[in-house]
């Protein structure tokens, strides 16, 4: 009991520190103006942060649920959402994700995790690449004949531990590099999360702090930019059937505070049939690009090993870019 109390005190301390307005020395002029007006921390300020690829959700299952995944967090893809959820892994698990993103850009990501006895250890990686683009200069506005490419990479180590039968905590340390064609930016950030079974039916609550760290700066002396820090408060429960049974439906809801964007509310529904076929749908509010998503998943067990494949499809509100599509393959041992 005392250990659980100390954990929650730590969580509240970090929350207060995150919600406090940033130091003025770390803010751009536009951000200072917003905060000078009052409590403007959570107003939309698109493009104010570094490493924007970190805000692109990984995993078809999680994104089919509208990103309302922090409290579900019961498979290997929780490595990208809530490190505490890795405490569900009993032996070992793996995943590989593909995302077809805007303007023919692509993301690949993967994660592995295993139970080391004293806790669950995991590793993850994300790679983002843009489509090749023509290089232009003031003297060659139609192109120099050269082609360029920009991209990002992130490599992380994770650890999760079950503190009690109901409470799990986890953390992540990650190294990232953003290739801006002629310049590069590197950074180390961290994330922490909790996952708590309340004891009321199957209800679980979760909180997560992602992409935490100081400001980042390009190697050639560019202006400092903030990290795209995110704070999530989430809940989930089975509204029909029992989890793991032949058929059940899970409802999840989540509220996200994004430091360089705004608050985003998310809700997702997942129905499993015969514990083999999953049907998913999700919705997120206050977003510029995509608000609803749907997905499907298949799960099959062979000699104690589980294999899964998931896909998700998202709308495009602006009707300008191609619709995002995600495909995930993974399993557990």
C-alpha cells in the first residue's frame, strides 16, 4: 500500500511540473505572446516543435481505435504508447509496423520485449522517410538536377514492472536523429507511464508522459525548438463479455494534452469474435487531418505461439493528401 502511494505521489509531482508554463527562455516569440494572454499553453501552435514524426501513431490496432490506446496497452505495440503496458508480456513478443503517410512518405517501426524476471525489457525503433524531392536554389528555382531526401530515426530502450497485481509502471529512454538534408538534429528524450486495474469490473486507468526532454537545436546553430511533449489520461473497460472470452467488446477513452498543438479527445471500440477476429473503430476530436478510423485484426495460435496481423484505414478531412494506411504484423512466444 505504501509503495503504491509513493508511486502516485511521484506521478502527481511530474504532472504538476509538466502542466506548469515553460520557462520564458525556452519559448519562441509566438508562444510567449500566447502565454502572456493568459493560460494559452494548450492552444494550437502547429509546427512549433522538433521531431514531428513522433506525433504519428504507430501500430494499426492502436490507430484503428483513434489512438485511444494508453489504457488498453496489453500487447507489444504499447512500446510506442505506454511503456507500463509491457508488464502484460509473459514471455516474449515482437511487432513490425508499416505506415503509408502523407505525400508518399513512409514509416517503419518495430519492437521486441521479453520478461527478464525482475521486469520486462524492451527495445523499439522508428524510421521515417520522405519522398525524394528536387533541390532548388535562388539561381535554379526549377531544380538543380539533384534530388534530396529528409527523414528521422529513433531507437529506444524500455523497462516495465508490475508493482502489485493491479499496478504497473514503465519508462523509456530514446535517442533520435532528424535529417534535414543539409543539417541534422539529435536528441535524447524519455517517457513514463502507469497502468492500473481499479478492481471495478475490468476498468483500468492509465496515464502517460511521452516525448519529454529539453529543447532541441540543429547542428548548424538553428533556433531552439521544443519537444512535442504529450500527456495522456485514459480509461478502458469491457462493456460486453469478458476479456479473453469467445466474444467481447472493449470501450476506451482518452484525453491528450499536446504541448505544441491542443487538447485532443479520443474514443475507440474493439470487438473480438471467437478470440480470432477483431473489428475496430475510433474517433478523435479537434484534429486537422483525420478524425475517424476503422480497422480489422486476425489472431491465430499455433503450439502456444500467437501470430497477429492488423490493418487500419483513416479518413482525410482535407481531401488533399492520400489517406493514411497502417499494417502491423506481430506475435508472442
